[in-house]
């Protein structure tokens, strides 16, 4: 029987994955083989981007995306 927690060959996107629960979730997906998309919302100080970069360093070939998922136009881009 296949391992239901094997995400090899799959892409995981967790909104707000630059810190907190979101960061831990995206790292868990990465540890299970997923290609990970680290999502953050840019702030004037650049802290969210820095936090996202720190999370991304712990992943294999991550993609970092600046997107406010509450804005449909940004999501469509």
C-alpha cells in the first residue's frame, strides 16, 4: 500500500507560510517530498520576505511567491 503521506511529485502551496503554523506546515510537506511554494505578503519593512527566505532555505528547490491571497487579481497573476 502506498504511503498516504508521500508527497513526492506533488506541489504544496501553503498561504502565509513565511512564519508560524504555515511555515511548519510547508516544511512538513517538504520533508515528505513535495515541491514547496512559500507564500508571503510583502510588508514595507521587508520582514515577511526575509522570514519566507529563511523558511525557503530549509527546503529543496522552493519557489517563493509574494501574493496577498485576499486580492483576486494577485492570485490570478
